[in-house]
């Protein structure tokens, strides 16, 4: 069969670029050398750090010179190791408002960054398997209604109608009694998000420094003065640390101890197949969730490992448990082969909510403790943290997430809404 005219053009275009035409492409962001001093330094070049740099340069240009320091490559940490779910249906007002702020930014992010971040609002289901699950679901949906967040309670028959592949029979090991559903939720592409924020920040004059590990902090008179890095020292008026699972390591350099625990987090994907799942299905009870990528892979996530650590590899017993649970919900997937698996590092606070806060060291700020919910908060986290770095005080959306809450007891317990890796 002869190729169509459009196919001939595509083949010729591919051949032309393969001969070296790509060498004339404009770099996505400018590669620059580390300067000896900046007004603001952001430690961590993942999604949150890059978003912070972008919004800081865009909304607060008076702060001056900005740099992002990343010990690896941009977007190569947890941003590259998550499962990309975006939602805002949290229980308590403080968390729900922050995640809803982020979701609203997601809805215009491709236009904002002039890059398709592939945000697909395909909806998210949270399954209920027991009467207590359904009571919790109804409570959270009612809270979302009061918060102005879209959410619905679905019966088992309504869930079955929307997800015909799901086994909702009462004879199953995990019977489905119903679910909550947030239609505006969905998934995005992690690499596109990181690259979009990196390119946009670079074009606003932010220095993006890869391969630059922070090894120490110079503190004098109770104030941050400089950072020691693998590329040499750098002075800074303000430092914002956004290093996810390694936040406690950075805090220790400043003589601080954060109320965080770092755990490995498991995920795996299947071989590619034809589209079969057009939404996101989650179950806190079985510690598993499922969606299908644009490449056709089933993206499956589990809960965090029970031990503390910084390993970025899979744990066979966790993967086995989650795979068995997913097969109970979708028996037809028992014939699907697993393609690859990985682990990430998440930092979990006692109340399963983030820390967005100044510290006892003047000029030193931390944005951490997002646990398993960091990716969905990427634009919102960067937006509010940029405001904090610019003004030296938390904006209204971040006030409840200060370190002081662990001394005052004003915790925001979101374990119910953040109980699985999503």
C-alpha cells in the first residue's frame, strides 16, 4: 500500500531531522554557570522548585536574581517517579483550598507555559469497600460541596456503569459499595510539566544549574549567608528548600530537625495495550490505584513502604500485594505482563499535610512534607511558596502549614484523603 501524501512528508521530515537539522534547534532553557551570589536560591529542581522559580520571576520581579540548584537533572527526582494524578477532593478546608487552588492553575497551565502538559481531566474515583468507607466518602463529598469543589457520591451500580471493566459483584474479596467521583480531576505528563516550568523560568532570567549538590550552609548571626555546593560556594539573601524526600538532610545542615519521615514509594507499569481505562480508579482500602497512560500502559501505584529509607527501587512484597489487589478489582488484568517498576522517596509529616514555612534561621524557608500528594500540588505549591519567598511571610493559603502547628497542636489530619499514593 502506497503511503499517503502526509505520510511522505512526515517520513521526509523525520529523515531531515535525523541528518542533523535538530542541531539548530533552540535549547529549551539556557545552560549557565553558577554565579557567586544571588538574591534568591531555590534548592531542588523538581516540579515544585521550578514552579516556585517561575512564579517568583513572573509575579515578583523585584526580588532580583534567582537560581535553581539541582544535584541531578531537572525534573529527575520524584517528579520523574510519580504517577501523575491531579485532584483536589481533600477533607479539611485548609488542604482542600490549597489543592483546589492548584487544580485551577492546572486547568490553564498549558496556555500559561506555552507547552502542552497533557492535563487530561478524565475524573478520579475513590472506591468504598465497607460501610465505614462509604461514611467517610459521604463526609468528604459533603465537605467538598461546602468548599465549592466538585464531587459526587456514586452507588455501586453507578460505578459499574461508568467503569464496566471493574468487578462490582458482592462476591469479590473487595466488594465495591460505591465511590466518590471528582470529574475535574485527572492526570498530566510529569516530564512536560517540569520542562514547561524550566523553559518558562529560564526565559524570565532564572539560572537553572544542574549537577549542583548543596553540601553545607553558612549561617551567621541566626541568618543564612551562603550555601556550599559541589560547584563552589554561593551567597544568597534568601534560600528556599524544595527537595522532597531529602528535605530532612538539608534541614540538618542548618541545625534544624523537621517532623518528617522519608519512605520509599512503589509504582509499576504494564505492557502497552489498547485503551481500556479512561479514568483513574483508587482504593485506599487495598492501597492501590490504576490509570492508563497515553502510551497504553496501565500505571499502578501502591502505598509507602513500612520502613524508613532513601531507596529508589521496588519492593517485591509491596508490588505483589498491590498487583493481587488490582487483579481482584479487574480480573481480566491477570493476563497482563508487568513492564517495569520503580520507587520514589516521599517525606511524610505527622498529619499528612505539607510544611510551607519560614524557619528559625532567618532567610531560610522550607516547602516539603507533601508525602504522596506532591505532583498534584505542583503549580499551587510553587505559586504560594514564591509569594512567601518574595514577601518573607506566608500568603493566606499557606498560613495553616507553618512549622508552628506541630507545637501548637493545630494539625490538619488528612490521612483519610491522602492514605494511598496518589
